[in-house]
């Protein structure tokens, strides 16, 4: 399978990278951790540039899942403290699996409405149907919901009266309770959500796994960006930092660690873009789950190596290393940790599931 980027996709990547370089410097994530409103300026820029229109990405359209992955990878690498992933990658990804019935809700996200996805039940390691829909009323509890305190629209998966699975959208307000608390990455806050309300839109989906394939791929793209940026920062430091008269990158322990990181990043990137091309196939969950698991491991490893390569400097609050660690750790747990995802993929393969 050829998953190389086209010239148009490379041009898109360069454009997004240039915008983020100007509008989202490395210190933006640190500022967002201290200023709860810092994200709004960046979000307005994203909306004005039309990046939220990727909520409607289609495999046969001008901008499809691969283009969305390109944008999310660059935003992840910039540690952009804005709800683009939660809105366009997670919430919209699930809504697209529900078909035309959710077009009006998708149009709201396209226009800039902040949305998020609530699909992780308490005490579970993998996402699924965290709500129930009975007589048109949605009720349930989800944990670790990204940007929940900022969301105007909550998308979730629910078990319906007829035994099927539905995607449902609920507006913030009466019947929706957001329980905030401490989180690993203050720039990308998560919170628990309790819903006891009537949804504004409901539509059947093929299965919970099918509806979660696009969100898993989106998180994988974000984490690939984090891993790649952390690795780049480590390599740059290893080239310039000298010990005993030589760059530290010449030492076996450092260069082997960076080489291992490079392999993990390229593996995760290949799996992620391959998964993006499979989202229109009958069963896209397994490729998406493998991509997310690989990206989570790559981001965590690259962030950890970044701290090690920078030594004492990397352990200070003033350095950016901890920002990458925070984003990587929190993202690695989003929609299922790598061990749980690998186990589920292996279990299905062993049982003959496709």
C-alpha cells in the first residue's frame, strides 16, 4: 500500500506548520496551563482559516481523513492548546460514522462550535457505549472527556432500546454536569461528565468499534506529532551539547536511544496514515487501534528520552520537556492505553475476528 503524502498534502502540511510557528510558539502550552482563556485566540485562528471544516472530511472529497491526519499531526507537534482534536477528530469522527442524520450537528462543528467525545466509562480501559438511551432520554457517566469544560456540544455512544448502538449529541447546559479536577496536561484539560438529558440528535451506527475508528486514528495522528517534535528537539540538543570534547549524540547510549525513537515514530506514522486510508472500509477498527497503540508508545518513549537527553535541564520547569511528557502521557491513555488496545486486537485475531 502506498501511503506517501501527495504534493498537495505536503503543501498543506507546510502551510499548517508555518501558521503554527507564527501563532502557536512552544510557550503557548505553558501559558495555557496558567491562563484558562489562552486557547480562545488560537481557536479563532483555526476557525478563521477553515481548519474546522475538516469535520466533514470524506475519503472521496478534496479534504479527506489523510488531510485531517496531516493537520492534527502538526497541531500535536506544536502542543497546540486548542480543542481541534476533540472537535474535528473525536466528536466529528464519531458523527461521520452515523451518516447523513448527523449532518446538521457536523455543520455546527464546522462553523466553530467546540465539541468533544464522551465514550469512556468509569473503571474500563477501552472506550465504548458509556450511556443508555431509553424512551428518547440519554443517561450515563463518562470519564476523561477532553476539553469538557470548554465544550458546547457533547457526542457520545449509547445502548438503545432496540439493542443497537447509537451516536447521540447533547448540548452543554441543563442535564449535563462537568466535574473538573486535576489532570496530567493542564493545557489539554479533561474532566468527567454526567449526562441526564434529551439529545438534540440521535442516529444509529454500525457498532461502537466502527464509530470509534476515526477518533482513534485522530488521536494517533496527534501523538505522532508529539513524538516527532520531541525527537527533533532531542536530536538538536544531542548535536550541540558537548561533553568530554564531543557532542553527546556521539555517545552510544544517546544515539541508540534516539535511533530507537526514530524507528518507533516512523512505525507509528506509517500505521496512522495507513489507518486513515482504511476508514471507509467495512472494518476499520483494527488498523485504527494498532495505529493509536503504536503512536502512544512512540510519544511516551520520545518524551521520556527527551528528558534523559537534556539531563538536568530537561527536568526543570522552565524547559519544554515536561510539556511533551504531559501531552504524551495524557494522550496515551485517551481512548484506551496501548496494552489494552494490543490485547483486544490480538484477542479478536485469535478468535478469527476480522
